[in-house]
């Protein structure tokens, strides 16, 4: 005899129509996927079919169902969080100041020039892809600000 299938058996005092309305009106992809999974599971759709229709993994489908069982409608909020920068405003100011005003030799580099991304042709290609034309050191603050808005810092 196999394991019993994990499925939603209790809608927690919320009607199926209400769940459908919440799912339809949600602008958050996580909430939409979550609610769609709950509705389908309650209607008896097999987990593998839910995976296919919703476009998430089996682990996500099971996670949604378990969270529903434990928290009900409160679980539709995406609790995964985002990354928080490990840099303070003071640290970012120091980095920006160092890039703009300091000589690389002060930091142990062998030459008085530095490249934020490597070979000059790579810098030029990357700059043109975001609408910049590099003509000298005056663009460093612009590039730095763009980098800050487009990179993710990963803690090791």
C-alpha cells in the first residue's frame, strides 16, 4: 500500500469562490501560485498535474499545501524575504570616494589605473549596453551608482 497523497482537505472557513477571487486579484506571482495550488489540490488535482499547470516544483507544491494547513490564508504572503545589503551608508560612501578620489597604489595595486570589470573592450561594451559612452574618469560615479543598483552582494 502506498503513501496517502498530500492534499488540501480543509479550506479554513474560506469559500472556494473567495479563494478564486483572491487568486484572480492578486498581483504577486507567489500568492497567485500559492492560491492556485490550494484550489487545485482541494479539487483533487494530482500534485504532478499541479506542478505542470502552475509551473513550480513538487517541493513548492508540497510546501504550499503544508503552509496552508498550518497558517491558512496568512501563508499567501511571500515570507522568503530579500537580501539586505551588508554595507552601511558610510561604507558605500567610502567605496565611492575610493573609486573616485584615490590612487589604486594606495590600496596595493601596481598601476595607477584600474578597471571595475576587466579589459577595456569589456568596459566599453558593458557601458554601451546601458547607454553610457566612456570618455574618462568622469563616468566612474555614474558607473558606480549603476553598479550599486544592479549587483547583489553575496556573503561568504
